[in-house]
């Protein structure tokens, strides 16, 4: 079925919108811009004027913030609860210590001698430390002393869900939003949307599946990579160590009832490494895992693609 589409950029990645009805596209674009402007203004770790940056600067005490940030952190804490802390919102200090202290596009310009001599973080936040985050839905947050929020593990997926919810309320028909591959479907009508899967956003398509509801997300150790003192790093940290997760999987793509649920599963799978297939299978998650050699493994009801060399879980 033909859809109207629009493409732009925000939050350091691409924004793709599709609506079944062409007449809905302008409204969809307006909604997405509004939501993404709010998310960037409140949730960015790289804007000194963001609510998240102010909350981190005031760690240990309550800080008045926009309720948008409270909602985003609430979703991040739910992901931590669901994964026993494997997907963790308090990895901000660890990422800074590894050199990821600015928008990713600017990292390449950082000279190695500007990185702290201690490359590896000395302490991980602890898998349960996120439970100490204080949340007031009316607009206040308390970040635990000695820690810092980072919403990189859930923020884009949560924003996609917020946009999809607004689409369902304001548009006249089904629609889809993808933020760098974190995808949510609004007002499903039973007609599938073709979804291309790749390792890198805008990279070569590796497979295409049909998705008619819910969300999909890909977590990858091959994007957002940088090098410090001769060590290659990536942004998906294991909260048990404070270091980048071992690169067992090049990418993990998962589906779920929401984009946030899908992203929670895909991120946890990268952190779990070799234990991921069993963990995903036990939860009934349909997922596609690609190891370092490019071999594909699937779990749950992931759609079959005869063009891929795969091994079931």
C-alpha cells in the first residue's frame, strides 16, 4: 500500500515518517518536530542548558525539571527494572570518562591527549543504583550523588513511542515513525509496513521484514564508535563493569509491543553477549542477532528470510 513519506534529522540521527493518508503527512511532521524539540531541550546530555544537564549538575538533591524529562527517566527506570539493571540510566559518568563527553559528531575532533589518563572507569554504577533516582511527576528529579543520567539506551525509542501515540490521537489513519531505526507504528490497521534492517542507519539493507504493529529497534556495536589511546570503544556499556560490552554481536534487532520494549530487549541482548539468545527466547522476544563474522541467529517468531544465512536459537 502506498504511503506518503517525509525525512529530516534530529537527536543526531535521521527522522523518517510515513502516513497511509497523504493528507496526514504535514500534521505528522509538525507533531514529530514538536516532540523532538521538547526531547532535545530537556533530555540531551550534550546541551548545558538541558534539564538533564541541570539535574546531573545538581546530583544528590532535588532539581526542578520539565515533566518531559521525568517521563523519559521514568521509562528508562522501567527498562532497568525489566532487565535487572542491564539497561541502565546512570552510565553518564562512565561515558564521559571514556571520552564520550560531547555530541558524537564532535568526537572525531578530540585529541587523545585531552582524554583522562585513566581510560577505563574505575567504578561501575551498580545494577541497582538506578533505584535511588527520585522522580516527581509534577516536575522534579533527584539524581543519586556521584552518578549522572544518560538516556542513550532508551531515549530515542521512547521519543518514537511518544510521537506514535500523538499520531494515533491526531491523525486520520495509520502512520509510522523511525528515529535512526527505532521504529513505532501508530493506529495499526492490519496492513504490514515493509521495514528494512541494516547495521548502520542509512547503510546497505541486509533484510526486509513486514511489521504491522508495535515497535522495532536495533542496537549496534558498529555505530557510535571512537578511539582513545589506541583503544576502540563503542557506546553500549555493560553496567556491571562500566566498560563497553564485549562485541559478541555486531547488531541485535528486536520487536516488541512498543519501540521502547524492543529497544530494551535489543540493548540488554548486546550487554548479555553469548547469553542473549537464551534470554530473548525465554521472554518470547522475536529478534535477529548478527555476530562479529556476519552470521545471523534468530529467536522467537522473527520472520524468515531465505536470503539470509541464519541459525535459529
